[in-house]
C-alpha cells in the first residue's frame, strides 16, 4: 500500500505533502528530524492521507497536490479543519 500524506508543522503551521509505503514510520522520521526537507519545521501533525495500491498512482497524486491546483484542493477539502485553527 502507498500513502500520500499531508502534514502540518506545529512550528510554522505550513503544510508538507509526501509519499511513503510506511506512513507511521515516515511520520516518526519527520518528527525526529531525520527528513532533511522538514527537519527545521518539527513537530508535525498528520492532517490527511490517501491510500493507493499502485505507487505510480500515488506519485501522480502527490505531484498534483504540490501544484497550485492541488493546494487549492487541500484548502477546499480541509476547509473545516483549517478554519478551526483560525
């Protein structure tokens, strides 16, 4: 199983989109500062994930979520959660 996930930094409230086949381990690595691209933004909270059977399908979804259209999708679909934080 492959997972596309969205993390929220509790330090700066920004989001990170990633891809993994072991979601629990990957979240732990993010929070322990073992992922170079996010180590200065720890700790993180998992706010969304999607599961895929095919790695290529998951990678395509990850790439979409990193685009402007994808960021808009995140804002629309996580609107209630994001508004609670305001």
